[in-house]
């Protein structure tokens, strides 16, 4: 793939469509994915990865603003790293996923003074989402809510 030639991929178009849907106020939940840092990270080309992250940062800013304007809540996370490590110890391009910790960011006016657990894991995201939506958490879910209350 030649993701390094267009590191912005379709992030701006995805953002425009998501914001359009947010403004319609139809959905209770929108789950979206910006693949740029992952896909461009696989190229091993640092400059392209930097551009991919910049574009996603700009797009996320717009989405967060639209959600907050509607009184909503945004969760930002990833299931793995990639473009935070673009060079191996030998100095060659590093193009694989990493096992580095990834952020979990909660953005919502109602949680401005709340903190999140620091020992969270992927299994905790779904229970946290269900809790935010007021939906009972099934016993089968082994994760715990990430929001400290």
C-alpha cells in the first residue's frame, strides 16, 4: 500500500460525515475509527506518520467540539500502538504494531473534575461505555468501569 503518499487518507471526509450525523442528533452512540496512524505507521516512513497524526488530531478536535456542543461525551483510545515507534534499535524502519500502552481519554463537560483509573485495560472500555449509556453491565463482562466516582 502507498498510504505514505496520502497520509490524510479519508480522515477529513469521515470527519465531515460524522459531524453531519452528530448535528442531526439521531444516534445515541457513534463509534468511529481513524486508521491513519496505524496504516501509515506500517509504511515505516516517519514524515508520513507525523502528517497522519496531525490530520487525525485536527479531525478529532472537530468531532470533540461537535459532540460537546450537543452535550455529549467522547472516548478516545486505541487497541494497539504503531506510529509512536517508527525506527528499530538497529535504525531500520519499524513497521509492526507495538504493545505500548495507549491512552484512554474521556472528554465531557460533566466529567471535567473526574479522574480515570490508571490501571485500565481494553476489557474495561465496554463496561465504561455501557455505564455512560445507563445500560446494565452483563455478568459475562470481566472489565470494570474506568471512571472514578
